[in-house]
C-alpha cells in the first residue's frame, strides 16, 4: 500500500532497509524529531471550562455518559477495554484510543477519517448516535441553564454558553493532556530498555513507522491484525458497525465481516486499503492496553511477537512487514523500551474535574418572557 508521509526525509526504500535491520540509527539523540513532547500553550480559563465539559454527562443525549466515560484518566484517557463502550443501547466496535498528546494528532480516529480540526472532531463525538447521541441545540440549552457555565463561558471570553463555545473549549482542555515524566524523556532507561532502543531503530525497524516525538507517522498501514470476533458475534456491536458502515458508504456492508478501516475515506473501491489503520502513538502504552484498533492483544509482548512474525496473513499487507527473527530476550528488551515511553498518569486536579456537577438549577423568573 502507499504510505502518505515519511518524516525526516525517509523514503520507502530506506524504510524497507530499516525494517530488515540493515540500517541502524545510533541513538535517538541523533534522530531528528525524537524527544519530549512540548506542551501547547493554552488559555487557562478556556481549558478549565473544557475540563468541566469533558466530565459532564449532560453532553450526551440521555445524560448517561460523558467524554470521560470512555476516556478515563486512570487508564491513560482510554478505557482499559478491548472494545469501547458506547451510547446506551449500542456497543462500540473499536478500541478506545488515548487522548494524551492528541491535540498534536495529524488525523483522528483509527481510520484517520478526520483531520486536525478539533472543532469537527468534538462535534462528531458529541452528535454521533452510537457515541454520545446529542442534539447540539439541546446541549446548548442544557449548558445555558447552568449558572456555573454561564460564569465560565463569560470568563473564557465565549460570551453566553453556546455550541461553538463547547466545540472550542474541549479542544483547549485536550491540549493540556501532554506526556511527562517518562524514563525515555528523562534519559533514565534501564539496560534492557537501552538494548530495546537499539532494536527499535535497527533490527526490528519500528522507527520506519513509529517516528517523531509521538512515535507515529500518522499514516495508514495494513498489518493483518486478527479480526475481533466479538464485533460479529455480538448482535449489538454488529448492528453498530453496520450502521456506521452504511453511513460511510461501505460496499456490501450487510455482509462485511471485517473492519475495512481507512478504506472508508481513502478509496471505497480500493481493496488494497481494506484493513488499513493509522499508526498509533507509542506514548503511554503501559496505561492504555489492550492494544491494536480492535483490542486483540492484551500485552505489549503479544504485540511485539505479532510484529516479530511479520504481521498477519492478508494479501494486501504492508510490504514493510517481514519476519524479524528476534529472540525471546530481544523481544523482552523491546518491550522494556516501549514501557520506557510511558510517564506520569494525568490523574490530578490539573487534568480531572473533581467538583460536583449539579443538575439542580434555580428557576428562571418569568420564564415565558425569556428569549434565547
């Protein structure tokens, strides 16, 4: 398949060479783009408003779930499940990705169907029927009734509570979710992790796709990851996928028994793109398992073993994937390096709304005379 972008001037030929282990980068200090993630500048009042909105269940249709229901701070802003939760009455069909460092994403969702406009991403997450199922006109009225929001929107410079303010404030909060405190960034890796780093840039060739300070090329690849059978055996999950596939224009969606991934937007008729997914970040892996777009691997060792075997058995697999021939010890060392990319959990008051969110409002006097 085609790979859309190579950082630092990497070419397909060089990437293949990296994967075969014939070329090794001496150290990450010598590799352009690696290093700690620089936290974006944020407006404190806007971020604080976004934080409260992120933890507010009233942003979902029946006020049953919030953004934090699936993106839980204690699980690295994922949820610890193989397949995600969803709006009551439905179930998800993909693994919940971390939101840490997500403000720097080049695209969104496992299939990469949305770009960098977080306003659009926020709107889709809130309004999609199997996610939060909210009519944004109703959401606006809900937040306008809350006197706390009235004050916070004004303090943030958004005026009265509004849909557009919500779609701006949540991304401002997401920008505060930045990795920090990893052994890799501090230069305090164990001997095993240092050996794993050499494998990562050399024999294993992981750097071919996992480059940059977030360790991702933000591009689609076909790995041949095994399908999660629960998506097809659980009628509720299957119904959710069918509804999604129908909306996205997937051909023969009623009979599909595979997640087509990036094919839905790259080219609906290009079979070579079936099963293509965006390279995930390697940051915060110790907090965010299970792994892969469908949660099929419970441990990082399983993930490394999968790549060591050369990926899955599909006709359109990315040609970069080849058996690596790593020993058991080498695979353990590579896992140690991957673990060194995880830092401090973002579970303190800086990132978590800890106060109550009351739904008891003071009655509006002369409410019949009020206008929006």
